[in-house]
C-alpha cells in the first residue's frame, strides 16, 4: 500500500470521533446525558447522541471535515464509521477498516470515548475486508503481548 494511502488510513482512525470532541466542547452537560443514556439503556453512544441532540458525532464530524476541507476516504470514514450497512460511497475499504479498528479498540478496552456497548460490525464489513472475527481474535493475542511489553518498558501500571 502506498505511503499516502497508509497515512489516510491513519488519519481516518485518529480523527474518526472528532465530532465527539466538538459536541462535548459545546454541550458538555448534555453530552454527559447522552453517555448516561447509552450506559443506562445499553445502546450505542451514537444512538444516544441522536436521541439527545437529534444528530450524532458522525454528522458533526462531517461538518468539521467540510470546514477543514478534508475529502475522500477520510471524510467518509469520519462521517460513516457507524453507518456501514447503508454506506454506498467509493471508500468502503477505508470506512470499513475504521469501523473494524473502532470495534477492536472497544473490544480490547483501549479507551472508550464514552462507548460501553460493543457493536459487532456486520458480516458484509468482514467479507469486504477479507477478514474474520476469528482472525482478529488470533491477532489480538499478539497485540496483548505487545501492549504488555510496552507497559513494562514504559513502567505503566494496569
């Protein structure tokens, strides 16, 4: 994969939840309300956001990408990483990769960004990327070992 493309995937993963930052920055109390609703009702945070605000962090993320003049796969990944079943754009691989990466980080409990409800991506996401949940689980075993090595090296506590 060309370096430019790898950078786009990296940026997409890094910025995919930028809308959460903007919403929380403008409406912190109401955002905590959305987080509490998600936790209490055991629903995904983006659904709680829609209930509380009538929009979600993907919608706000798209507004930000327009303001920053981001386009293509980065824009689509930020705006559609939870809407993979309805996404019909040309950047499916990037959108789906961010969706899977988000799932893996939640599964491994690497931060939560307000999410507590683990949402398994649809089978079509796995099929498109040519990967299975079992392959991800096997790869995660090695990832846990690497995280532990980093903790020891950096002298971090659990």
